């Protein structure tokens, strides 16, 4: 039977922090060595992550260990945003096949390529992925992986402890890296993903009738800006204010549905407009024939979306959680500490939870894996 544990320490001394989290894991697992270990460390431990990785490996001896540095870490119902912290997730998965993955960008005779891509296999699989946003092309990797192995869903996030290349740290089986991406491919055990993009749709779904690349020209035969102006005149004053603070476009991923719910849209920011031709610029490619709907984002919408996404989760599907939350959420966005972790604990807990604040979150929408922003992406272990 699968067993899970998590530990959180806010002790500023690495040795003490390791001792505390390892002790929690050992106690919860009854002394059994975990198969999978995931470690998240705040920026305070970047210089000591080699020692942290070595000590955790010696104390817990996992089959596969991955980890990343982050601006803030999550443990149980707590999000530690303002001080040192180490959070670990441990799982005993006796029936699972776990394959460590190390990814880098290399240059060969045919140009740049991604080295270390997972091999396709039989049946569904989950790739838990931690990446450095400055040295690894997450979008390109996900597109390439979808071509090679569409049965693999990807969930995880980008390290967020640094503001430039070389400052983040990634951990794979005791070795610390400052570039690329690391992960573990999980087969043979159920992992359910939940992606809460924190937006609320406004208006009605519309069909794209003119577009080129990321430029949205027309919706339902009318210039996109005209459609947007019509919408602004119809919505409430509160929604008009939210539109002015940051407008988003939801793009339906699976068009084979008659009705669309929040989880069916890939949400991207509207980044510009060209009044001379009535077009809008979107943060992704938009194609003629796609169904789209305008969205707005605020704390209330993000709270409702996360609660709605978790409301349909069967407790048997969520005995432990890895939580990847955007570094733009947290206390600054919600006006209260530990929002996302608290909602998970309230609706699914108490249960082992660990995670980090990310500089880009990864998770599936409509059966395809994407990079997101302002999102909470969860891996639920059953």
C-alpha cells in the first residue's frame, strides 16, 4: 500500500532543519525508507543545498530524490514566505516505477535540442518536473514531449529563488545543479492533477474568425476590440475595473464539448491592442475556429476557482499533495497568509502536503500540459 509523509522546518541552521524534517518523515513512515523524496528549500539554504541533499539521502535513503530552491516553500497548511524553511515530501510507492530524469539544452549538428527526454512507454505516466526558468525552455519541452510521449502528463514548476541564471538550485539524487531541469517519471501509481488558474469568465464563449500567431483579429466576424468594447459596456462596474487591471483570454483546449467550464480553458493574458486594425495581442498562439472567452482575475475569483476544482476530488484520490503555487499569489495577492495551502488542508486534509512558490507552474488543462502563471497546480497521490 502507498504511504506518504511530509515535514516542514523553519530552523535557520541547515543541520537542524534537516533533522527536523527527516524526523517527521521517519516517524510518519514508521522507519520505512521512502521510494520518492521531494525537497523544497528557501533562498536561505541555496549555499548549503549540497549538505542538505547529502544528509537527507543518508537519513532517508530514497530510491529517487528531487528538489528545488524557491522564494517560499509550502508544508502542510503553511506557506512560509518571509523566512528560512525546508519542506519535504516522502512517498512509499511499492508498485510504482520511478525513473529519474535530468534535462538540459544541448547543441548538435541539427541545432539546439533538449537532452534527456523521457522515453515513451505503456499506459499513462506522470512527470514531476522542477526547472530553472533561465536556462530551460519549459514551453518548448512540453511541446516536444507531447509529440514523443502524449501519454505523459507533466506537473511541477520553475525554481524561484533567484532573479538570474546560476542562482537557482535543482536537486537530483544527491547531485545539485544550477541549470536545466530535473524530475521523476512515475508509472504504476495513480496521480491526479488539478490546475486552478484563478480566473473567472465574463461574457459568453466566442469563435475566433481571424487570427495570426498571437494576434487576435476578429471574434464571431467582428473586430476583437469592438467585441471587447461591447463586453465592457455590458458587465458590472466591478468587472470593468478588473478588466482594466488585467484582462485575460481563455482558450478552449478540447473543442469536442458542448458546454465549457473554467477547467476547460487555457488562460492567457491579453498583452496589447492595435486600434488601427481592431486587434488584440494574446500571450499564446490563437487559431481560427477556436472557442475563446474573456476572463478576469482577482483574489475572490482565485479562491472560488481553487475551491471549485477541489470540491470534486474523491478523498481516495488525495492521500498526499504536491502543491506548486505561483509566486504572484500568496499573502500579497490574497491579503492573508497560507491561502492555497489552507484551502487544500480545509477541503482535503489533514494530509501530507509539500510544495513551493514557482516562477511558472506546470500542469495539464484539457488533457495537455502547459506552463501557467498565477496558478495553483497540484499533484494528488491516491
